[in-house]
């Protein structure tokens, strides 16, 4: 807090700026404008979430049971730790502690990779059970005693293959379900009570351990994959940005006390963390 | 830069960074615990309140808004203002059509 002696940015001041302060503040304002556009970019998806959840809460209650709260919490912890190291990296750059800066950048990248690893594990589980977005939604939730043959088959299968495997294993259950669904969409809304937040009918679900699936459950997974996918792309972008910072640090760009780049990347990274805080709550915890 | 040695830069102390980190961790624990208790319609609001408290911590301290020019905060909050308008109007509109919806029938939302 007290180290203000290294306060200047160390970069040459471009001729169109009055001084280093103005140059730095301009860069920062530009970054904040960018972050504002990022909020609005994700905003569209949050609107989709809000509107669909407002109208069909049962779909979200059903869907979120397939997300692992613990993995989501683990990823939240990982991202918070990475935010700490990113903020620390800024401090190190400001104080020209280049070794510390490199360490913090590396740690942040390590956490980012950890996050993507957990995400990949989760996506893989969804993929195996057919819990995918709209058209690809094709759940086979029974713990199919996975012979290695099945697993290999599924992993490498085109969509068509997956469907075949699926049909073989769940024929009976799905026939009844399909019939019920067909009725539901054509007949009488009046006959149905409000689905609302009513507890799932556990008696009927006992057989397979599945809950009664509300209509359009796939929409939850469409929203899930879009939101976490877009967020995941941002994490990948962040990894790229930190890799660039590491190169800059190697090259000695920060030796002069120039830290604007580190600061901007860290701001971006904190925003990615911030968005995840909300995604974790809205998708995993409901 | 020698013409401007005044402190336009705020260097956060390690202590502060760690305190915020602990607070964020606690917030995460709190939000998970709160989600395990059934509070009815309050659940989502409690969750959102905790998440927003965490977001404010990240913004104020990790993103330096606490020491920044207020204009940056103004810009950032402006984005949220427009986001709320977007969500609010979309939900009001959707609620308006709610009586016309047929339960379980959402053409175009399936495959």
C-alpha cells in the first residue's frame, strides 16, 4: 500500500497523451468499456435464462439435479484462487518483482487449466448420458453397466450410433414416455395442474431412479451449454492472454515498471470469475 | 513519466488480497450451504445477494474500483443498469403472455 515510489508506468508516453497518468487512465477506461460490452454479451443469455426459468421453473429444477454441485463449487474455488493470483500478479508487476510476477502468472494459468479440466470432466459425463442441447438431447440416465465396448462405441460414434445404443437400452421406458409426451402436447392443458415447483412424483420414479421428466427438459441443457460454453471460451482466451504476459515478462517488458498490460488482463480475468460466480449459482444451485 | 511521479497507481497489500480471498471463499461456502436449506422463493434471492456481495468484493478490491476514478465504476454499473432493463422488460413481456401459454407445449423449443 505504501509503495508509491514505483507508481509511474515506465512506458514511453505516446505523443497524444499529456502524461503517463492520462495514458494509463485511457487504457483503463477502454478496458472498462470492453468489460461493459462483455456484460451485455452474456446478458442475452441471462435473459434467455430468466425468461425461460420464469415460465418453466420445473425444467430448471429437473435439469439442475444432473449437475454436480461439488464440481461446480470446486470450480468456483479454483477461479477465486486464480483471481487472487491474478491480482497478486498486478501487485508484483507494479513493484517490479519479475520473479513473483512470473510465478503468479503461471499459477493463474494452472488454475485456469484446472477449471477447464473439471469442465471437460463434467461435459464428458453429460455427453455420455445424452444430456445435450436441444436437438441432441437424448438422455439415457441408467447407469448402463458400461461394458468397455459401449463406452468406446459411444465416444467415437456419430449421433446416429449413439441413438442406436440408446434405443437398445431404454426401449421400454422411452416408449411409455413417448406416448405420454405425444398425448401431452396435443391434448388438454386444462387436465394438467401447474407443474410449478411441485416435488417430483417419487413413486413413479422409483423404478429407474429417474425423476419424471418435464416437457422440454432439453432447454435447460441448451442454456447450460451455451452459458458455460461461452464462459469456457473466455477462460481459454484468458489462458492465451496470460501466456502472452508470460512471454512479455520473459522478454523483460515489465522490468521498467510497466504494468498496464498485466492490469488489463487481470481485469478481464476478474470479470470471467465474476460471471462464473453467477453461473454457479444460477445453474448448479438454483 | 518523470514529469508525473504522483501516485496514480494503487498497489494492493498482500494482506488485503488475502482477506478478500478468505471472504470470497466464505461466500462460496455460504452460498452452497444456503442452497441446501429450503427457503422457498427466498432461495434465489439469498443466493443472488451472496453472489452480488462477492461480485462487489471482486470489483472493489481485486479490480481496484475502490481506488479508481469513479467514472470507471459508473461505466461498469451502467452496463448492469442496461442489463436489468433488458431482463426486466423481457420478463414483463413474457409474463404478460403467460395466461395464453399451453403448459408443456412450446413449439420450437424442442427438436
